[in-house]
């Protein structure tokens, strides 16, 4: 019905309603609408499939994810070339972010190619016998840099595709509910798999006591399901913000319970399933990152509301967290109580600290050039010392920021982080203007929970998690850019005619 009304408005605007024949402009817009619909279906398909082959954290799975993204980018470019694609207004921040991301891609290509000058080559190349046909490079492992580059290009491409989807307000907003369903299904499967003892599929996992779903690592499962918990709270807050404000704690609490249980039971169930699954994963970093992020979202989502409503939200959120830990988080509670960071890095208490210390030493050795994107495993095998047990395989730092710095170098890492920050500027602006879309708050929440978890793990380096985050961020940026453009047009119209402003 919405599409029919839009088509009718176009016919009236161009004077073609009497004849009943669509105008050429109307036909072009119909084709743009059809392409946006196909793009929406394609992105949902990518996000639905990505978590199941071990989080796409295998070369064949991540490569397929890259080519699927590339295929849609080519299709979008073709549609744009022939004027068959609606594009949101591109904010300066978003354009700058794309330029910065492209510069990081170019730097990886420089790292993985022949060294521009002999003194820029990594010292490891001096150990290669002159009789071997080796080409010295900045990177310690050029093939690994090129392979990892695909994993960087994939989320960049998905941010762009999500941005294009933001031109369709309805489909972009619906993305929040769709991703929540996908996360809740993964959470439910993880709980079911643990209860049924299905250890023969999706890898062995860390043990029967920790929930892993279709991911090998429980921490990565938690990082993915955290996305669903964030989106569930955002959608609940959207409803609460409209109807639950009160001057007293009791009525506010009662209204919150009414919204959660009576008005939005399926939404609440999805949120609680995700919360329980994260607790059952026993991921300390994932759980703590989620709790902090939920509290921040609660404060942002209920901004401007009376204080009793905020306290009621804190009470309910605390009760839900306590329920999740009590019901399925016994191991999580034990791990939090002891908080012994023992790991495969070292058998003693200093394990994780030792890992970070080694990485910082290697960053200091090549702070500007880095050791090569994707080359940390090769670097570790080359530079390891007596602090690490023989035969130890260490391929991730368990801190995304340190790993980027040691591989890309500090300047390129700062540029990449800045690109992500710039993508959020239109999103934050839309929130400040009071947007009605759930996407901006959802994107900020998902970025926050992954950014916090990335301090102690590498969930952001798992393709399925990165893909989901990238599409949400791109859609939020595009949706916010479109909304802000409407606001500016409304302000200009108001200044000319005195009419009311346009709502976001």
C-alpha cells in the first residue's frame, strides 16, 4: 500500500494521473525501489548464512563472504551508473571515512608488495639465504597480508551496501528486527546444542559446560549473541520511551513490566534468550562488555525521561542479568569470582599480561611501518623467546587494537579507527535531533559492545560478527544521513513559509 501511494503521488506530481500511465521518472523510481528490495534481501541472506559455517572464520567461508559482498557492490555500481539506484545524501564524515579506509587498504598493498626501499623491508628477510628467490617486503608474511585484506574489504563493502539500504527508511529500520531474530536463533541453537550434547557438529568447542552455538569459541559466540541482546533492548526502549514515563517508581516499574510481558512478549523473549545464552557461554569479557553497554544504552534511550523511569529500567535490567547468571551462568560466576586470567599463553596468573607485553614490545620495534597485516602468527614464531612454552601456537593477540597496531603500524591503526568514528558522526547527530528510527541507537550499542569486548578478545576479527556490525553501521549512517537531509529541508521550508519542521 505504501508503494502504491508513493506511485500515485508521483503521477499527480507529473500530471499523469488522469491518463493512468506511469511517467519515465516514475518507471526509474520503480526500478530503484525494486533494486533496493533485492539489496535488502541479499544483505539479509548474507547475514543469515554467515554465522553458521563456524562464524565464517575459515578461509573458504570468509572468501565466499567476500565474493558475495563484491557481487552486490558490482550490481549496486551498475545500478548507480544507469540511474537505477537511490542513494542517501553522503555526509562529509562518511565520505572522509571511506577515503581513510581506502588509504588503509592501499597501505596493506604496499606492505605486502616489494619493499619500496631496502631499509624498509622487515628484518626477517635478512635471514633468507641469497640463493632463494625471495622478494623482501615490509610485511613479515606478504601472502597472509593479502589474504587478511579480503577480511578488511568485506566489512568496508558491507558498510557501503548498508549505507545504500539506508535510502529506504522502512527496510533500513526493519533490519534491526531481522538481525535480532538471527541472533536469537543462534542463541537458541547454542542453548539447545549444549542441552542435547551435540559435540559432533561445528567443531568440538571448549567443552560441554560452555555454550558455543555454531562458533568454535564460546567468546565469539557471546560476541555475536551480544548483538541480539543490544538490539532487543533498543526495540524495548523504543516502546518504553513512548508510554512508560511516570513521576513515581512503582507505576514506572509496572508499566515497564506491562510493555515487556503483555505488549511485546516475543521481543522480550528474544532479548532474554540472548541474555541467557551469553551467560551460558561463560565469556567474562563478553558478559562484562554487554552489561556496561546495556547500561549506557539505557541512559541514552531514556534520556529526557523522569528519574523514576530510569531507576525502574536499572532495576529490571539488573533483575534480568541476575536471572541469566543464576539460570545458566554458574560457570560464568565462578570465572568472574576467581577472575584468574589463566590461558594457553602461559600457565600462571600473568598469562594475558604476558601476551600484551610481548605485543607492545613488537609495536615499539616497528611503530610506524608495522610487521604486516595478518602476520602476527609469523611474527610470534620468529620473535618468541623463553617466556613461551615450546610448541605454543599463538595466532591472535586477544586485543584487536594492539593487534592492528603491531601489524599495520600505529598511524594506519589510528586512521582505521578514525574512519569508524567518522561513520558514527551522522548517527550521533540523528540521535541528538530525536530520530524515531531504532537504527542509530542500535548501531552505537553494537559498536560499543564489540569495542569493549575487543579489549580482551578478537570477536571483531570473526567475519560473521564483523559483517553483521558493518551492515548495521552502514544502514544507520545512510538512514541518519537521509533523516538529517529531511531536517535541513524542513528547516529551510519553515524559514520560507513558516510551516512546521519535518520529523525524523
